[in-house]
């Protein structure tokens, strides 16, 4: 097997991590979805193991455990897998399910280094936090695309979290400019962002959202705009509930499109086969409920169809990030946003300032983007020309969009 060669920006991230770890014991590293977070985890694990350190890589889903195990193996180490039905062999590197590790804390050897995947889950008091507190002497590296939580809790020590320093990788915009990610093109529809949806614990009520975006008109729009904007390319549809995902898949099949749905209830082998089908063309559209937004390694797809609203910036970026993997002949990633997420959180390539301090829960943030009145392409509010259809935004039109006013012909009396 040929040795793995890291990209320049990945090597720079590792250099910045090493420098931070000379000063701090617990460091969080940020890399956008699709930037190769798994390969940097493999490189870190190998580097530490070669120095005789005992390494524990933590993740929380079966797909992530399998993916990280394969990555560590590619870097030359056969890891232990700490998961239901697996026994420890005492190897130097272990990849562990968070839930199983938490149950076996007294049985496991103390690691010298813990690598926490999807580190935005790690806060004091939860199952991830219990593991970190069990081995206070271990170094900790957290990896995440979005060091921000829906509940606003900070990940840093000053906010009651665990991380002492933040290391930033390249931005999504830079990765697009360099060709490492596909350029996203977002289309949104008037009215989607104005939906009156209830919230529970900060997030939208998904049962209510499924009814709002599961009627015949909404599902028909999803199918027709896929045909117009994406077909014959492949797409992932992000849905509110299992029933909603099945509804969408059924509507696509009725329109003659090869479609299937997956959820946590789908058997693992079938789920893996359907996700792989996106790469072979066996599946043109895959609708998903809570299963392929975070971490899952999927083939390059033409785009993403958002039928699930979210108040979480992290979840939004993970959903659109699934479509940003570049591939031969793919010039751009089409994001069909039927639920107004781009207006809540901005465009995928917007520059974002990350920190470990946390922030207030986002309620009604005003995002400076607008939709083209001709083709519905979403673009920065300062844009003068639509990047999709070339529509020229007139000064008066820009002012009206900014104020939300409508001008009518009339006569003063």
C-alpha cells in the first residue's frame, strides 16, 4: 500500500496542534466538513503510537467507529475496537464507542492521548465528559467542523468545558477556492424562512415540521426542483422524521427516480449498501432521517435537498457539507433549501468566527443574504448580479429586499 500523503493544509494543522500541545494539555482543532478530518486523526494516532504513547480515539456512532478503525489501519496500526461484542487485545491504539467506553472505564488501561471526534458534543456532565474526567492526566485533542452548540454552551475551560486552546484549520471558502471542496450553489424559496415552527429545547419541533414540509405541495416542489436543478446527478434529502423520509423517497420513486430512505432503524448492512449506491448510481436520491448528517463517509453526490429545518448552525453545515466533496466533472454542489436554513445560518462558505467561550442561543439572527427573484439563487445581500442566472439587482430592488417593502403603482389623493 502506498504511503498516505497529507495535503499541505493538513500538515499545517498538525504542526499548529503540536505547537499548541507544548503549552496546553487539551486542544480543540477545527476543520470544515470534507477537509479530511479522519486522515489527520489517523496521522495523530500514528505519531503518538510511534512514540510509545497509548491512544484512544472516541466516536459515538457505529459508522464513525468503522470509518476511524479503517483509517487507523491505513496508517499502519491495527487498533482495538471498544464496542459491543468486541474484546480488547491490549493494542496500543484503540477506537472506542463513547457509550461502551463509559461502561468499561474501570476495565480499560489509561490512555496517554484521547482523540475526541465530533468534539462539539463534549461538555461537562455528559457521557463524553465522564470519560475525560476519568483520565485527567491524558492529553486531549478534539476534532470538529463546528465548535458551537445549539444550547450555546462553550467548549472552553472558561465556559465550564474542557478545552484550553483552539487551533483553526482553513475556512470552507479557502478550500473551495483551492479546489478541495466543490463550490456550493444554494437555492431557496420565498416564504420558507417565515414558517411559524415551534421549538423544543431550542430546536424546531420535528413532528410539526414534518407536517409543514410533508404535504403534497412541499414534496412535489422537492421532486420538481430536483429534476430541474440536479437530475441526473445524485442527491441526499435531509428529512424531519422517518415517516417524512419514507414519504419523500416514495414521491421520487413515483416520479421514476431511483430513490430509497435510511434511518437509524435501517439495518446496518442495508444502510451501507444504499449509501454506497449513491456512488454507483444504483440510488439517485437517498432520503435520510438523522443518519448521514454527521461523520458518515459517503460518496460524492451532486447536491443536498434540505427538507429539515434546524436552529443548529452545526447541523446545517454538516448537512450541506455532505454535498461538497469534489469529484470528476462536478463543478458545483447544488443545495436546494426548501426550509429556510440558509437564511437562518448564512451560506456554507461564509466566514465564521469560532471561539471556545460559547454564545447566546440563536433565536432570530438576521443573515445578510437574499434570493434572486428570477431563479431563487441565494447570494450575499451586497451582490449586484445573480451568480446563477445573471439577473441584475437594481439599486431600488436591493433596497426593497433589505426593507422587505413592496412598491405599487398608485395616485395620491
